[in-house]
C-alpha cells in the first residue's frame, strides 16, 4: 500500500495556500448543502428561527407526550393527576436542556433530544419486583390515604431515577473515553434488529388496555394518523400570507406530513368533547366508554400551578438498587447504538460532512450526561436522539443548528408552565391508546428495518433473528407468570437476573449479539459490509480540509485548543486524529473510506 501527500496541483501540501483551501472547502460545503434552505451553519432571521424552532418542538411533541402518559400507569400515578402534569412538564424541560447541550457542546448537529421508549421495558421489569399498583382511591379518601398513595408512586419513580442516573454513567464513560469504536465492531444489524423491535412488541399490553376503553375513538385516532402520515403526506395545506412587497399570497405548507400525530390528537379530542357534551358517553365510571369522556380530569387544570420550575430531586432523593442499575443498562446500550445511526443520518440531511470520531464520542457522552440529568430531575425516562426530527429536516429543508437550539429553549420555557402540562393530562385514554398502537408499530418496524443490510436468504441469519425475537418474548412472559422462579440463594443476584431476563430487549439483543458473533458466517452475509458503509464505522475522521469540518468545532475556545498539541490525543477534542493515526492521504486501496467520508482525492475531484 502506498501513501503520499497530495494537493490539487500534485505538489506538496505544505505549499497549499490558505485561500485555495477555503475555496475548495466552500465548494464542498455548497455541494453538501444541496437544495437546503438553511444549511447546518446558516442562521435564519430571528422571527423565522423562532417559528422553525417551534416546529421542531411540535415534531417531537407527540412521542414525548406519549411517554409520561404510558409511564404513569407503571408509576401508580392514577391517583395524582396534578403530579402527572408536572411529570409531563419535567420531561419537556429536561429535553430542552439536553437539546441545547447536545447542539452546543455535543455532536453539534441539529438533532433534538427527547424521552425514549427504550427505557420503558426495563422500567416495567424493575417495578414488577414491587408488585401491582394499589386500587384507585375513592372520592371520599382521607388525607392519610392520599399521602400514602403519593409516597407509593414517588418511591417507584425515585428507584427509576437512581437506576437511570447511575447506569447512564456507563454511557458517559464509553463516549468520552473513545472506546466506542471498539465496541461497535461487534454490534451489527442482527443484534440491533431484535433489540429495537422488541421495544414495540413488549408494549402491546398497555396499548391494548387503553385502546379497549373505547375502540371507536381509538380506531379513529389510528385511522387519522394513517390517513395524514401515509395517504395525505404529499398534500400541502394552503395558507394565505401577506407581505408589503408581494401583497397577499398563498403558501403551501406540508402540514399533514409534518404533524400527523398532533392533527390526529386534536381532531379526536374535539370529537370526544362534542360527544361528551351531547351525552354520548356514559356517566358511570364503571361503564364501557366512560374513559373517552373529556370532563373526567378537568379538575387537574384548576389544581395545576400556572408557573412551576422543575428542579432536581423534586420527587425526593433518587434511590439506587443493584438490580435496577443492571436492568437499566439494557436501555442505555440500546439508546447509544441507535443514536449513532441518527448522527450520520442527521449529518447527511443537514448538509454536513459525515461526523468525525470526536463528534460521535461527544454526542454519546453528552447523551449520557443528559440521561443523568433526566434521572436527577425525575423525568421518568432517559433522553436520546429523535429520528422524527431528523426526518423533518429532510422535509422542511432546514438543517440549521441555531433553529434546533431555539427549539430547545422553547421546550425549557413551556416546561415551566404548569397549566400547559396539565392540559394534556385531560386527553382521553382511548386517544392515547390509538396513538400507542401506531407508534409501537413504527418502533417495531424501525428495528426490523436494520435487516435490510443482511442476507435474508441465509438460513443462519433467519435462525439468529427468529430465535432472538421469539425468546425475547417467551422468557420475560414466563418470568411474569413465575416471578419467584429464579432462586440462587442470594436475594440481590436473584433480583438482577430476574430484571434482566424480564426485559425483552435485553434477552433478544443479547441472544442476537451472542449468536451473530459465534455462529460462522461471512461479513457480507451478516450485513457488516453495508452496515459499515452506511454508518461510517470504518473511518469517520478523514484527512480533509479544516474548513469543511468547522461545523463540528466548539463555538468558542478553538484557538486555544488548536495550540495544545496534546489535545489531538483526547477523544472528544475537535483536533482528535486518533491515538496512533498518521495524517496521510491514501492513493491506493481507498476501500476504508468509501461512502463514509470525504477524502482528499474526493475533494480534488469535486473541485
């Protein structure tokens, strides 16, 4: 293999003028930007930036709202709807904080951070050790009974807080230490597919229960989401506008494509209000269809505070248990691997070059810090990158980091308004159930989509994925029916094993990882070749012009960082080049950076 240093003229790179380098970088950046209205480093006008930021908030709104509504039943919060509204406000507040951190100091990509469903299955497994929730309190409950019920749900959420905060330290260490690349060598599509798919498959029970409260309203919600997101996604909504230069005009806004979940909730909610007012739903709480009423929880709007600042330890000091920490590690690892793919997809859509190693390391590290923050604040879940907002970039053609930062500030602001969170507690359960059915189906499909990289004609691969999926359902289901089956003689070990084997995604992901790395198979058969090309796992830190990768640098302090030569060995430094990397340009054998990065030769070709 031959190495040499080149420039455009074939001479020494030391003779390359700074001006020429910037011109080449400008050409590359323009090519990367393509037809985007705003590229990754562009800053829209303040009014436009605020509108686009609010749009990013609305895009992540549906999935983030669904999470606390689902977790409330696991936390036994049915007796305290005001607390549920505060939980909703907290998760939006924390999501805003982590989004600002990620876009400013993390991977520096326009990627929104929000609550994730990967922590739901471990949460259910951990809290299953505590037994079932108590019966709802009667209307004439005493203050002592109410205080007892409050302590029950607060103790449950405190255990999850501690589990998330402590287990996420592993993600912080993996990200900031730079060992992520070593771990990713052994994780492929046959491990990721069952891990993610089982998240959706394991949540069938709560979706069924909520939808069954009134199948008519639930099916309506599902149908509207399907109608807007699939059949009408290419239909734009005409919106009249006015400006001094043009006068009155019509803007065609892709509302159905951007906000199918929000529109479905609003329409189903309005219809439920109409039916409630006209007496179409029963008044008896024990009758079928009562949960579809919209006036059953109006009291929470009156009780909620107008302004409430979420703070760490608001539910009490987080408690840490060994089974909880080990059980939550499954969610942490799944979230981490999923985010890596999101980084490369976001870079591709926002007009940025593929993220270098240091940006990925920082991104994973900051996500770990975000999960620690979520645990300390008590949002009920960790945070991760949102694929929905990455898709919105491709639709809206807005890839500006500043827009997402403004969106994060909007999340923080609205998270401080108690009435805002309380409003969404009044959403009828069948609407939430219908939303769950669609979202859990999508989560399952996203997991299975990773199989596109593997050879599905291979009996080896079919065995790995089939066995991992079915055992990921069978073992947790059997343990739920036999909670005392694990008996080693040591209570702590029994609890750890029970939590891990009760977590569907851990069982399926572990079996997929073990079988894929032990059963003989070629790299192409296992899908690792295409997997590496797509996610840039072979070489994510190419020797390219500094200007092209400036979007991944810190917003300040770069002059000092560039002067400190030792920082090039720090995995999260923008000057990181690898622990033993020579900055040469490969002239032959360019396989390692094919489709993964922009090499120097590719720069010359584009110029």
